[in-house]
């Protein structure tokens, strides 16, 4: 018997809410942690999938070169202003920690770009090395797989398996105990991490989702309780932000154990790898030869097309003969940020974002879209961002408009499918296993087409991606 749309909707919502990943109230209406449910995945062509799969290799090269640029800059082998920009606003002890030789080759184990689907293909607007959402994506992949769809990522083993392989690879072990440490600041993601750990524990794998205060520190390592037994962790997945370290119980003990080699940590304690202004460094014309040499011509050309032009909102005075490289208004190069203040709505198709080391740097909370606000708010945003430099840098980024597609979701009140003009963000999850990024799955977020910010919201459709054919 063929399942009806209502049956599919009911199975998806019941399963998600049972896992603590979706909320409904007593009447069956959507709760706080919710989105619109489609009964089918978001489909990509084989060509699009091949492109996204290859993108993981380009982005791993980007992290590798950025890491080397920073360390070389700190030593004076490259212009020192590279490291200076990436260090702005960071505490010196964390800067020194990230520069330790023992960690010099450490890179994020998970790579997650924000890919906006545009008329010309894709735009990589951000990179997140401490991403949430992969536990939820894993659950959605299993739910939508049941209808015979070719869900992307299962062919590589799926998210839980790749996540564990990545973590044990960081530890340098074929297997080991993994602790997923979730802070209060990341509380919204705890349920998906509990779910993910539960999947792996069902397979007999020692994986634990814990709050920082639940970790037991001893001189020979970090431990968690499994029933009445203390289990020594071989590796921890750091699901807390570095700007929040002062609020993390026992954070200094985590850093100490990691430094002494008692436990391995991913992503590494390297705040410069989590800076949004790295995209501004990528587009700086003085650094183009270094990027092309480090990345290779193919990756350099691919990322030059994908990464929007980005600038650091640096309030230091520009000399009379200088311009802000690549920033043009009314066919003239911009020499002073104040020239942006009076731009018309059509001219200010830019996004302003706090860069990296800030509570507003994730979840679109600090993002201001220039043509989505009043002229007064636009000017105020620029003035405030410039005033906070260098203690809290911000970036200006070209806004790449997503193309309009038609999505559909099930409306339980009427029992019908509703079409919605949408713009799409894809978030592929790459897990670095033995030095190779492997695509574990892709989450598609479809927002109403009149929304300028595309992110998880009650009005969005969120589904895994599948391939046609």
C-alpha cells in the first residue's frame, strides 16, 4: 500500500520529535524547534553532486594554505599583517597556544561551507569548522532514504560512521573513546549530538555526549562516566566556540590535557582558522600570487569564482594615493568607507558580518544585509563595525542572490501540499579521514524567496539532498 503524504509527514515528525530534534505542542502544531516538512528530499543533478564532492578537496586545501600562511606570517616569512588581521581581538594566551609547534599541522576534522544556489551555480559565503546540524542531517537522511531516494552520503558510509572515523583518525587510533563536549552556549544542538552518540553506542562504539562539567580531569587524561565505570577519552570533539572559553567549566584543563598529549582535540584550538576575514585575505590582490602557488591553479581558480569579494572593515586611514582594493561604487574605486554611507538600496547589496571571535558570529545573528535595512540602519551598522575595529573586526561581503526555486511542504491543518517560492542554502558535511575529505551528507534549507538571510527558521523547509537518476 502506497503511503500518503499525511503518512509520510506523520512518520517524519514523529521520528524527529521522538529523537528530540523537532518539537510539536499538544495540539500537534509546530513548537519552537521546528521547520516546514517536505515529503521528499532536495534533488541535485549528477553534475552538481560531482562539483560539490570535489569542493571538499578545494576547501581542505584552503584550510591547509591558510594555516601555513598564518604560521609563516607570524615568523616573518610572509607579510606580518596576515597574522595581525587573524589575531585581532583574540587573547594572547590563545594566540600563543594555537602557534605551538606540536599543533602546527592540525586542521579541522569537519568542513562545512554555506553554499548559496545562484543562477550561475554556487557561492561559498562562509566556512564553519565547528558546525552543528550534522546529527540532524544524519537523522533526516535515514528517514528520507526509506522512500527509495538516493540520499547523498550513504555511499560513503553516512555521517555517524564518517564522524567516528574522522575522530579516531585525529587520535591516531583505529578505534577509541570519543567525547562530544557541548557547552551551554551550544545547548540548542545538544539533542542532535546525544542522538548521534546514541547511534554509535548502539554499534558498540564508545561515544559520549557530555557537558564540560561532567568531564573528569586526572593527570593522565580526561574521563567520563559510563554507568559506574570511568572511561578515558582518546579524543574529544570540541562543540564549543573559542570566544566562549572563559564560560566553559574546566576549559583550562581541556587545554592542558590537549597540550600534554593526554587527549586529542578536534577542531584544534586555532582561532585563526575560524575567522571569516580569511575570505578577505583570499581576495587581497597582494596575496594572490601566494594563494595561487599554495593552492595550485585549479583550486585557486575554483575558489576565486566561488568566494564572494570580501573586505575587512578596517578603520585605519588610507593614504591619499591608496584605495580599498576591488571595492568600486559608481564605477570609481572607494578610498574611504564613508563613501558607502549614502549608497542607495540597490547599491548596497552587501552583507556585514562580525568576523569569527564573537557570540554574534554564527547562526546569522550578527549579519546585516545592506539592501534589507533602512539607510539609517545601514550607516549605523558600518559606523559601529568600524568603531569596534580592531578589538572586534567585521567584514563587508558582496551579496550573492540565490536563485528562485519552488519547494513544497505539507500543511497538516489542511492536509495538503503547499508550494513555496524559495531560495536555497546547501550545507555539505565533509569529514576528513586519512587526509581526504569525504562527503557525509548535504542538508538543504529552503527559505521563502523574500528572505535575504537563508538559515534555519520556522518558515524554512529543511531536507537532505538526493541525486536524480
